[in-house]
């Protein structure tokens, strides 16, 4: 009895995670909370620094390149 409940619960969680990952792959949107997170407040980044760090600059350049490739 206990094993069947565990397996049923595991299968349900696996299906939910699979559904969420498929939704992410299809829409290509970043994951966000139900209220939209800090993006809904008009804030682009979490830190208060005036200029983004090198890793963020590289990421932004890659995203811009992807956008250009989609247009072409």
C-alpha cells in the first residue's frame, strides 16, 4: 500500500515537471513567479551597480545575436 502511494505520487510529480519543462522549451521564456518577479516592477537587474558585470554583458550579447538570427 505504501509503495503504491509513493509510486503514484512520484509519477504525478514527474508528469508535472515534464509538463513545465516542455512549456519552457516551447515558449523559450524565462521562468518567473506568479506575480512576475522584479521584472513587473520595471527593474532589469537585481543589483544596484551602474554597469552590468562581464558575465551579464556576454549573456546580453548572446541574446542580441539570437534575436538577430531569428530575424534573418
